[in-house]
C-alpha cells in the first residue's frame, strides 16, 4: 500500500504550529487520556473511527471532513505516534467448492479485526472479519463465488490503523460434468461420454479406485473408452473436472460390461402365429431379450438350466430372424442369432367342385404361392405339386362308391413345416327326378309337383340365378312347391336338383310361365270433342285387348317403343265413356284394367248472350261448373246445361272455362273468351278554333274500353284508349249545329247504343263581324256626308284626278258580309288568286276611321276565315292611306275595287 500526499502543503511554520498544538492538547487533556483508552475501529464492516476522525476503507471524503484510508492511517500514526499492525504470515485454503472458498490464517498479535478485499464478477468486494473468540487463528468462508474461477485476495490487519495487506490467490472448484453416461459396453470394455465444463480440458476418471487422466480435445463432448475389463461385471465410476489442480465434487455413474451369449439357442415348436424357442442360461443370469424382426420381448428366466419362450402374434408362412441377448445390469450381450419359420396357413376354399356317382374332384386356392400339398383320405396320402401359373389347384379322386361319404384332409407344406390341415367330408352324387308338373299359375307364382327320388327329401330348384331349397316331409311320396315371388307374364327356365348330403344331381330342366299383370295405368293423352287417344306402357312382348264404346280391339306392341297409343274417333261431345284393357301372354289373360274418360265440349257452338254486366249461355254436354275469369276475379256458375254470370265488369274480356268433376276426377271441358258490352259514354262539345273546328270531350267510362268511335255528319273517327278523352275535328263553319254520336268499343264489341247529341260551333266571330261591318258602314256614310258638306272641292278635285282611272277599272264585285270570311279563306289558300294584291287595295276613304282600327278588324277577319292557321295577312303598305283603293260597304256588303 502506498501513501498518498496530503491535500495541503506543510511549511516549517506549520510544522512548529502543529507540534505546539499537539503538546498543548496532551497537557490539557492528559487526565482524560489516562482515563480513556484509544478507540479502536468499530465492529461495523464499513467504518472505523478515531476520537476525532472516521476511517472508511471503501470511501474517500472531502479534505474538510475526512481523508482516504492511506492518509487517515498516516495522519493517525503521526498524531498518535502508533505504528501499523503487522501482516498475516500465511493464508491457508482449507476447502474449495464451486461457490465458496474457506480460508484460515493465524492472528497477528491476537488482533481480531481484518478486512478481506477481492473482485467477483467485475465488482469490488470487501468483507469485514471480526474474530472475537479466543482462538489463535481465524477461519472465514468466502461465498457466493463463481465455479472454476481464480480470485486475487488482499487480507488487511486492522487495529486503529490498517496494515498494507497480505495478497494471495485462490480458486473455486469447477462444476461437475453433465450428461456423464456409458454409451457402449461390450464384454471387456465400457465407453463413457460427457459434456465439457466451460471448455475445461482436464478430467480424471476413477474406476474401482483406479484413476485415469483424460485430456479433452476440441468439441462439445468428451468420449473415453475403458478397456481390459471383465465380462458380466459392474463398475463404479467417478468423473472429476480439474481446474488449476482443483477437482470438482465428482460425477458418479455405474456401468457394467456385457455378458456372454446364450448357448444351444433353437426353435422347438412352430405354428401359424407363434414360435417356441429354447436356450441354456448364462451364469445363472435371469434376464434376456428376444428380438424378432426388430421387435423386442423381455424374458425373465425361472429356475433350471434351460429357458423356454413362445413368441406369439407372428405372421404365418414367414421366416423370422431372431436374436437372443443376455442382459446383465441393463447391458446386453452381442446376441445369438437363428432363423425360424412359422407354419403355413391351411388352404382356403377347399371343396369338392364336381361329384358324380364314382368320383370327387377337389379344388383349393394356393397359399401364398406355395406349391407343395399333401392330401390324406381314407388312410391314403397323396402328394400334390401345384403349377406355378395356376391360382387354384385341382385334384380328382376316382374309383369311389356312389352314395358314400369320404373324410379328406389337406396339408400345406412350407420349409418342411406343415399346416394344421384343412378337413372336409364329401359324398358322391344322387340321381335326378323323372318329371315335373305345373299345377297352378298366377301373376307372381307357379305351383310345381314331382315324385321323390329314392325317398330323398332334399331338393334345390334353380331359376334366374336363384336357388330355392326344398325339404319335403319324409312320409310323402311326392313334393308340391309354390315358387314365388315371380314376375308377371314371364317364362321361367327351371332346373330341379336332387340333393343328398349337400351333393347335387345333374338336374332335371323344364319351363313354365306366369300370368301377365294388369296394365298399371292408362293415360288419356288426347281428349277432343269427338276423339280420344289412350296410351299405356307395355311390358315385354305382351298383347292387349281394348274394349270401349261397344268395340273390342286387339293391339300388338310396337317393338321399337314401350308405349301403345290407340285413338277412338266419331264420339259424342261431352259424353262419358268407360273402357277396359286386358293383357294377354302365352294364352293367359290378366285382370282387366277398368277406367273411364269424357270427351270435351266445343264452347264456340254454344249459345252465348252478353250484356255490359252479364254472360248467359246454353251448352250441350257434361260439365259440373263454369268459370268466368278476368284478371284476379273469378265468377262461378253451376253446370246444368245453362251458364249465367252476373255482376261483370263492362267491356272486360272474360276467359270462360267449363269443368267436369266426378269420382274425384277433374276434366277441363273447354275454354272460350267472351268480351262483354263496353260501357256507354257521356260527351259534350266545347268552342274551339273560332267555330271552324269541333272539340268533343267525353267522361271516363266505368269499365274496359279499347277505343271510342266518333261520328260527325257521317264521318267516323276512332280514338284509342291511351289517348286523351277528347277529339278535335277541323273543317267546320262557325255558328252551325252538327249531330255527333259516340260509341265505346272493347275489341270488336261495341256499346249497346251510341251517345248522340248536337254540337254547336263557336258563333262569336260571326256576330262580331256583322256588328263591325254595320258600324263601319255607318261610319263611312257619316264621313261621306261630312266631306260633301264641308269640303266639296275635294270631291270635285278627286273626280278630275280619278276620272280616267275610274273608267278603266273593272267593275267592283259585291261580297256580302256573311260570305266575306269564306271568300277571305279561299283567297288565302292560293297565292295565285291575287289575295296579296287585293289586300293592298283595301283602304278606307273616310278620315273619321283610323287605319289601325281598320287593320285590327281585318286581322280579326283573317283569323276567323283561316282556322287552320297559315301566314298572317300581308303587312300594311307604306303608301298613304288616302291613295289606296278601298272596299266599300254598301247595305252590309263589301265592294271589292280592282285596279288595272
């Protein structure tokens, strides 16, 4: 330990002052010093104090309050004039584990306080040790530490003042190796394996007290083989990990060497599923393992020199490789090997295939392609070698006695091992019956009768891949059998076999037929007013007989189809006809199929009467109810020949249908569409187009209508339903009355009576024109009188100017006011008639009437005379009003003046 310099500079004056103060302190405090001893470091591990200065081994303070441990020691020594305690002479490592080190040292001058400093996992540690007991030495355990680690320790003696410290090195013990185990064992060696510990390479193996040093190589695991051992021996083995010559606590295991193999290991018995094995015990070892095709079986031996074990659940006809291991301490021997086979199976389907009165032929399937077999019968043994290409084997035994039973055994041979043997007993065949009689027949059965053969009661009847077994009473001389269920109308080929001890005769063959069945259903595929078509399905080659309307028809089936269709004509409408169908086959008739049907009705030939709310009709033929349907509304009328539907919707088209219902059957008889009378209309006229057009409007009728027929002065017009409920007809004269009639139509059905009324065209234009003409004429007269009396000179001058032209102009044509609109209209139709020029000549010769008023009246006249439209009257000319030729109104007439 080195002394650090003081934090201040000491001069000679300071030194003298310090000596003086020290002496003064000793003098003034001598009594107290004598009474109180110097304070030693406290028992706390972190801090020791002096009367005035505290010393903390692990902590440095500021210059004003404390000093570092080195300076504190020096200052204390200086102030107290006491030397530092001595160092320990030696530290002994008593014990080492993987987490602790136990240290021991002798006390220094009986000092009991020490500090132990070291680093653990990078962290500085300091342990305070106070051994107050009277022992001359100190023992201290340093824990917790890390296994397999080297530590640098410093041990400091402390008695008011700390020593510089004694330094030494100690290590912790390493960990034991993990996964320490034997991996292979034989009769003279054991191979051990373990995981390396923290890359430590040095290990010691101790086997029964013998140590072996092991140096590991690279890799995670270490493997070591221990040889020259004794078989069938158990060894205690300890593995030590070595670090810095320090061993771990040791990992222990027990391992044994392998035992010897068993002798005289062999199979003693074999069957299809097991093999029984036998061997001599090895050195009284009781545990063995049998491995049969990699399947292990543990065997525990009992007393005796031999061991016997049966291995079960094996497969027949199979060769097995078997290994026997002797087991000692869970260690196996190298194994004794043998090969043994299980017995083959007995043949399957071993049976007699043919038997007659003197021989039996046997047959069986080969077993797993085995070719060697042995037949034993009546004390005789026959060796049979099968062919490799055949799946089954046949063998005939001849020169036998008829009616005798024979016991036969068949053995399968595999690897000189025989199966348990398949056994059968078989007799020779009996004779056939002489004759069979058919005593009764129906659609599903045939009854047969025959005489017994030598009182044999067992027979078999074969037909259509079926076989019926018959066991007749012993006391009867004949046998009666009903064969059922059979198919109707079918010929059956029978073979009757006599059976003795389940052996059949060659068989007596014959045939018989069943009665054909009744047809399942007859469908009426066509049902008209006078014709019926009946259809039914045929079966096989049967013939049919149809009876209807007093006639009997023989019908043959069509070979190309399975349906027969037959039509009956010239029948009465609406009439019920019963009929029957009989099936015929091989001279046998089925039960008759009986049913009925009804011919349809021609509704159009009925007498129908319709109004705007009802339908009545008279229909001949059978029907139960009549229905009249319009949209979702249906009316019903019971059928008694007359049909009546009331409360119907005017103008609607009703679907009338007749239905005949009897004996839970439903026959639609006919359908007919009838449109009833549409509703009547109510109409009126309105003024339109100044009387030159007729505007006819009518109310919405309460019913169905498809169009309205309008008739005016003999001309008819039709208005569709989807158009507006009015109609405009042009080409009429104002202030005239015209007769108009309206009828509603629904399809081709017309309302009962047309609605007739008188239509007056608009008279307002004619009245206004007449009033205007009279007023205008009066105004002209007044104007002429005024000019005549007030300005006679104008008249004389006018005469002189117009004298020549007046003679040359054509004579004016007088047009009445009433005819003027028509004249105006005719001129407007064609430009070639000079209407424009004539319009320009019109003027008024009176100053009292303004030009604008006259043109207004003329425009009114134009539109009244031209209701179809057309261009407006020609515009007024720009030449002076007085210079235009005029139309004079004389006695209500307009005089047209034409210029040349």
